[in-house]
C-alpha cells in the first residue's frame, strides 16, 4: 500500500512538472510586433511579464508583423499557429484603415481569421482599433463597429481600442505618433491584463 501511494505521488508530481505553459499567440501588425522597440519591450513580452507576475504559467508569442493588413494576417495564420495555441489575441485592421480598405472586406477577413482560430479549439480576444476621423463618418462608423460586431457574433472577448490610454499622453507614443514606446507597451499590457486573465479562465474552464 505504501508503495502504491508513493507511486501515485510520483505520477502526480511529474504530471505537474511536465505541464506545458499556456500558449497565447499575439497575432498583429507593427503595434504588436513592437516596431522601434527591443523585443523585450514589445507588447507581447510586457503582457507575458505581467501575467507571470500574477502567477500565471504562460508564454505570449509575438506573431506581429509590421505592415500587415488583415488579409496578410490571414495568409500567415496557419504558420503563426503551427506550434499550437491555447488562445489568440487578434490585433489587425489598422493598416487596412490606413490604406482605405473597405471595412466590409476587412470585416470578412477578420471573421475568417476568428473562425479558423476557433476551429482549432483556441480562445480569442479581439483587440480593436479606431479609424482616423478624417476618413469621414461613414467609413469611421463602419470600421469602428466591426470589432464589437465580430465579438458579439463569435461571443469572444473584446478589448475595444488597442491604443487606449496612449494617444495624447506624453511618453506613451513614439515620435511617429503611431507606435507605442516601451512605457506605452507596458500600459497596454496593464490595461488589457484583466481581460487576458479572463481569457485564461476560459482556457482552463474548457481545457
């Protein structure tokens, strides 16, 4: 009997020891990639550090590529998820807006991305973007509305504006006026942290 319990304890300990960290893939453009920053100061690295500080065993993979539109993100989705993912943060669409892509086309592409991620059994958090006001109210309303629409349709978590808390705040945005500084990446991670913890809760509930 003593040997049985000793063996059971060994199995349990090794089971916990061999458990893989949760894998969250941040699929995005230059805002996720950390254009102009060392890798350690980009959003995915700062989010991983914030999660670990809260006791989560997690790896956040930086799958951001500068300049990517939603269509380009879709084209490399299978490659980005080749090593698997428990969850994906989807931050795409800003370059579509800058290029004046029809929001209906961007929405369709984002819908396909989310659908393909869900088909893999991974959870999704959509990180939205706001259109520049000079594009006119028709474009702005259609663009801004597609992110909450997709979140409702797929019943996913939504972080409405990836750059929330950065615009117009000294030290948060680089000289180009578009990309986060190291402090900006830290602030995005801090603000998004509660939602990502909720995302982890969804993983654990179904996993």
